[in-house]
């Protein structure tokens, strides 16, 4: 088990104890990532990936034929690693924070916000602003794909449900008014994080389906497809919130959006 290292922010977490895990992943796409990329994106359009880490996803896009690629992360050391791995220098990497980007308005035709990049933002207003920044840098008619941690699924998981009961009780005992959707990182580099048992930061924010849908709509995106890893495993996303609410869900939430 990992010791209960005192880490206060997600940026600090990725810069230290989780750095090697995210910086040195093999260049491959998960089945869900491959599905949304191949179904909804065009290999010839200008594309940016948010929260690239060591460049796993964006480099995988290059390997399958994407031509005009950009990627950013708010951890400078991740970008240094990604640049060194990109020997051909055909991906433009930069240090950026999703909450406040320096890219120009309408600079990209396609956006990829996969994994849990937006769930690392602990402040509610900053999370909403990150969606608005994504909208700002997307070209009219462009496609943005977001994946978010799925609280509804985790709350019903036989493995995690007891932990949520414990966490609610602990926060009540210590009189901490924190939404149960803010959850500590349970593992560091594959090992149990003892700090999670003590409800120590940093926290990842887990979205409810309807909440995520509303926030994306408030950022002015048109949602053209949505679903979870379960829907993707079946080979078909939903086109409306009402039908997805009646369907089984498992794993990450995915939203395909248009400006």
C-alpha cells in the first residue's frame, strides 16, 4: 500500500506520485477511445488533445493517420516527456491550463477532452469555465468529445458503494460539508492510497449524468451523441438524454458535441 503522502492538489499529485504512471504509458487507445475517435473525428482536421500527460492519446492519433495535431497539459514535466518522445516533431505540445487557455478563438476543428482531465478541477466555477474555454477555441461546426467520471455508476458498484457509505459517515462525524461527488484518489500508481481512508485531498469530481448534460449545454454545445463505456461496447451511442437515462450505464461518460 502507498503511504498516506500529504498531497493537496491534483496538479501536485500528477507532478509527483502519479507522474511515472501517466508519463510513460504505451501508445495505444482503449476500445472506447478508439470508437469515439474513429466514429466522430476526421483525420485531416486540426485537432487538440487536453490533458495529454506523456502523449499517449495524441501520439496514437498520429500513428493511425491524424495529420494536424496539438496537445496540452498543465504539468510542464509531462510536456517535456511528450516532446522528447515525439522524435519527428509533428505534434505541437504546449503547457496550458484547461481553465484558462491561450489558444485563439475558433483555433481548432476538433477537441479531445478524454480520460478525467476535467474531473481534476476541484472548483465548480473553474470546471464550468473549462467547458466554456473549450467552446471558445472550437471552430464553428467543429466536434468536441468529452469523457467524465461517472458518479451514478460508481454509486451502484458493489465494490465502491460501501466506501461511499463510509465516506458520508466520516464527513458527517468530522462535520465536513463536502459533496460526496468529490472523491479521493483510491490508488496511487496501482497501490492503495491510505489517504483515501482518511478523506484526504486531492479530490476528483465525479459527474452525475444529468448534471454533466446540463453543464455542457450551458457552455452552448450541441450534444449529438452520449453514452457510457457500456453503450460504446454495444457499438452505439444515444442521441438523447431521455433514452440514455433508461439504459444501463457502466464506466466513463462520453459526450460528442458540436459548436
